[in-house]
């Protein structure tokens, strides 16, 4: 900026042009700053505790304004997350895959006489020999939360009483309240994640928040000399050990994490949370990966083992574990115990049919005349629970109706809103 002003003065340009030029450059610099990864991240999460979808419109504007290339992973990752929060599963997969290339993995290791077992069935049986079961997810894929939901009741029968989740915040009285609110944590604002938490509490689980706290970043402990990510992994494990196993060494714990936190060993300069949890507890967790073999936006981006499993009729629409000729689960690497080939999404009226959540919800047509010529966000909650994370949330674009997935026998309040958070309509209904 100073160089531009000096040049204009040298040319004898009047002060008004200095103001005009300075203002234009300031706007340009501000626009460029909006496109930086840190700014995108702040935009993506700045409304998470109030209206998690509010930043979505701005993100869509930035796609063209910033001229993002396929290598702009920060934008595509955050955009995918926001799309998933309004029920746009296909869009979330596409945006997350925007910077991915076709898979080059080898098929040489595909077992010659492979069989498949329903994922939940296999995990439930393996869990009998473990006090800790860990399941991971891709944060932009709500469907990855369904396996944990399916495991809750059978594991409760085995004595599991704790559910540790990455996004829950310390200080939120979720166990006393009995249901999640937006302030519980960012990812819990997803309607499927929220239902996992509701179901767990109804079954008698205690929700455990284990994320590193700000004061733990600056404490003088064994992790103080670690790099920032390693420090986070160490404290996550320490918090779980303190809140669960230091109180009850015989406790049984289900942990839902993101991506590589459940790897049981890492690299020379990084160790994952599961590694530290083994150190703190002396327990061997059952670690279940869902990120490597699960669905992508296009077949060519999926792992060849998934493609081949589908061709052989071993994979249809439900999640499976692929078993080799020795009876062992096929896994992407030795840092996890087994891997799940996740759900293949089917759509009805533009919505994933897995939103029925294993029979917990039923599909119903909902009229949206307010959305016939605009973009709307529709949120449905139980009557009397205005503060809870919605039972369902969907974006409606220029359509007079949509499909909602809601529980039967409940009084429901549905809000129809604009992307600007304006309320367009509120309707009460009851699902028979």
C-alpha cells in the first residue's frame, strides 16, 4: 500500500485519488484475506453454537470470488462440512473429493475366497473381549455415525456404560439435561450425531467429553514438550483415562473419534490418541476404521477393494466387514484392528434413505410453499425442546415440499427459515 501511495504522489495525483485507490486496494486485500485457510475455517465455525448452517451462503459466494483450484483443500473440506450439516450428503461427498485423485491402490491383496459379515454383528462379537471399543468417522459423512448408533444397545447389554465423543465440551451438563443442544459441541449439531447422543443417554450411557482444554495446553506436564498435535492426542487420552478408568478400572467404554485418533501406533514424530490410551490404561482397544473403505462421490475415487467387493456381490447397501480365507478382517494397515466397508447410500426424493436411522425415524412429506422461489432451511424439533439439536434439518431450494425423517408418536415443531436466519413459518404436527 505504501509503495502505491508513493507512486501516486510522485505522479502528482490529487489526494482524492489516493483515497479511492487506497480504498480499492484495501477491499482487494480484505477479499484475498477471506480466501486464506485460517479465515475460511473461522467462517465455517463462527456460528456453530447458534445456526450451524449460517455460513453456507457465504461459502458458496467465495467459491467463485476466490477462484479456488482443486488444490484448495481447506475450502473444500469446510464446504463439505457445512453441506453435510443441512442434509446435503451427496454434495458433502463431492466437495470433500474435489481435491482427490483416482485411487491407485493395488488389488493384489484382495483375498481369493473372501466373505462378508454385517459390520455391527462382527463388531459386537469382537467387543466381548475388550473394555474399550473405538469407532472413527469422516466428519463430513453423517452416515459414518450410524454404526456407533447401532452398537449402543448391544454393547449396553455387554456392560458398556460410557460413550466418549470428540466434540462434547467440558462444562456442558448434557448427562443431567438428557439431550444435546447446539452448545454441546460442533459435530453434535449434525442430526445423526445428535441422535447417537440422545440414544446413548436413553440407554444409560454417560457422555464423556475428552477434548484438550485451553489450560492443558500451557500446563507443565509430560506433554508440555510435545508438538501441538501430539499434545492434543496425549491429553485426549489422559482425559478419558481420568474420567473413566481412574474411577472404575472395570469400566467398559465406547469411543467415537475422527479419522486417525484411533490408530494404535503412529509415526516417528506423532502418536495417536489410542496409542496413549493404551499406555494410560494398560488396555487393548478394539479399533474400527470407517474412513478408508467407505463410499466416495464417484466410483473411481473409492478404494479398489470396495469396488471389487461390490462386483463380487459381497457389498450391497449395508455396512460390512470383509473376511479373508484365514477368517481375519481385511484392514488398510496394522494400526487398526478391522475396517468397515460403509453404507452405500440410496436416495429417495433427494434424501438418503439411511436417515430412517434403523427404524428410529419415518419419512413424511412436508409442504414448503415459502421455499418455492428461494432457499430455505427446515428444522424439526420435539415440542417443548426448543433448545435441542434438531431431529432433522434439510435445505430446500425452489421446492414446494420436502421429505423429513421424524420419530413416530411425537409432537413436532417445524421451523422454516431463510439462509439469513429469518423465520418464514412455524408449523406444529404430530407423526402418527
